[in-house]
C-alpha cells in the first residue's frame, strides 16, 4: 500500500478493506490522498475497517470515541470513527455514505463501511502538501 500510486483518474471504484490498520498515521494520509487522485470523475472509495468504541457496539459510544488501539502482536492500529473522519477531511475526501456492519459478534470491534468521493483538483500532486499527522497514538 505504501507504494501504490494509481494513475490519476483511472478508477471508478477503489475498495479498501481491513488493511488500513497496518499503516502509520502519515502513511494512511498519504495513501488516502494518492487513492483520491486515482479516482475518475464521480468515482468512489469504499473503506471497511474495524473501529474502536469503549462502549462496544453502542452507537453513541462509536460516535464519541477518540480511542486508538495499537496491537503489539500484529503491529496494527484500530482507529476511532472520528479519527477516520478527520483523515478523510484532511485528504480532501467527502463522506457520502456510512453503514455499520450488522450481525457481527459483540466481542469483536465494531465494523464501519465508509463511501467517499473526491472533488479536488485532479491535476494537483498527490504527494505535495500532505496534511499534518493525526494525533499521536500511545501504545
């Protein structure tokens, strides 16, 4: 993922599922920005990821969580919904849809699916002017 740089305007759909946790915050922002530039006009990015929620699958807890978990065994991050929303905004992506995974065991992290569009300048460089890093994660 760190090396994936799609040609500008190539894809109508980019599907990203259960892999973003393996990227650092800066790598996540850079990856999302490159994917945004890879979308054709009207294209969509779909992201499906586990999210943190101290209250489990409770919707209020999911919406208010700022928690980020780091798993030392597989070196992955589980980020909060609000962390993802900030990352989307920081990279010029617009949230156009969101759904919760249903019928998932309550002992697992909640899973969210996000549909995103990009209306930025398709000629702008996907690597210049990266946004500031997300808040630091304490492991």
